C-alpha cells in the first residue's frame, strides 16, 4: 500500500509541473502588462520600466518560470496586485468555502446516483429503468449555468425559498446550510447522471457473474446479493468515474461560485483574471491543480482498499 501511494505521488510531480507551466504561459500571452497594472494608470513610462525591472519581466520567459518555481517551492506565491496582501492569505480565505461546496455537492449526488443506477440495473428493461436513464441523459446534457439560473429564478427569486447570494456561515449552522443549498444542488446536479449510468452498467456486469449466480443458488436473499456482492464489486468503476469527474466538478465550481457569489477559489480565480491580478490567478490555478491531484491520490488509495490486487501491483 505504501509503495503504491509513493508511486502515485512521484507520478503527480511532473503533472503538477506541467499545470504550473501551462498556467504560467497562458498568463504570459495576456496582452495586459503586469507592470502597468501594478504601477497604476497615472504612472509614467519610467515608473513602469522600473517596476518591470524589479519584477524580472525583462528576463527570458524560461528564466521567469524558473524563478516562479523557486518561489513556489519556498511557499512564496507573491502579493496580490489589487489588495496588496499575500496570495497565500487570499487563498486561505477561500479554500474552506470551496471545500464546503464540494463536500455539500458530493455528499448527496454520489449516493443518489448510485441508488438510481442500482435500481435501474435491478429493474432492467422496465419503466423505472427507462425513466432513470432518461433522467441521467438529461442531467448529463444540461448545462450547469442553465440549471443554476433556473434555481435562482424560481427557487431563490420567485418563490424565495432559499437564499442565492453569498455565504452566511459554516455548514454546521442552519443559516450556512440554507445559503449553500442552491450552489450545492447546482454543482451536484451535473454529477448524478454520470454516476447513475456507470453504476447501472457496472452492477449489470457483476449481476451476470458466476459468483452472483452461486450466491443465489445457495439461497442468499436478493437484497444481500445486490448490496454485498453486486454493488461492492461494482464500486471500482464508480470510484474511477468519480475521480475523473472531479476535474469537471472543479470547473463547474468556478461557474457555480461566480453565479451564486460564493467566496471560493473559483470565484477568486475569475476575479483575478478579469482584473489582471497575475500572482493571485497563478495561485488559484495552483490550488485547483493540487486539489485535483489530491482527489486522484485518494481515488488510488480507494482502489487499493477495494481491490487488494491493485496495492500489490
């Protein structure tokens, strides 16, 4: 198990470097000059040139990237151009709301998707199976921004059932739960369909296996066959899907946080890019990349737990 985790960590290093390089180069091609942004609109050409020199912007791009990597390794992500505070402190204020939103989205979407997929597999070919698959296809095809706008228009604005702007507090408070409800439903809604479809396929495959037929022949109850034998052995492809969809979920979090004014990393990244706050944008990209790698590492550990053969490979 330990060797398996160490190997995955080593594989993650070049991936993280690649993400940092792509994020760095994308911000390099933006037409806005960071020195001009930092100097302000009233600064003279001499002041801008002086700031460019102090920031190392006159150096070759490869040398700037090496300097950036060296600062990141030291835990120095720079200072925000807009607020003049450290990027670490800005990110520290937004990481917790983003984690809350991710947990609140997954905690209902994944179990619901597994439940629907299992019911569809058990009732294969029936009306319930067709209804669940139609619901899943609709969920996969539905744009996240459209779903969020519909919730804001009707649940938040017209019926005034739930608030739809900002974060009122942590999840363990009633006010905090009411404010996170609509963002969590919006973000988790795109997750139910894929999980249900994958669960149905995996459970159907396991239900046709020899050990399931043997369990039924021994007189094991149908509920126990489905829960203990079929569903447990079908979890590996489901976990795979969840790990792969986390990247899409992080992208959806950017849209969701912006729509609902949720003070998370995604909304911070959008604001930093719009305002040309390059250090803050690079820091937000780094946090999102680390989150994706951490989730995939957790998925690999779950593989080893669900199938010991993976840990010994």
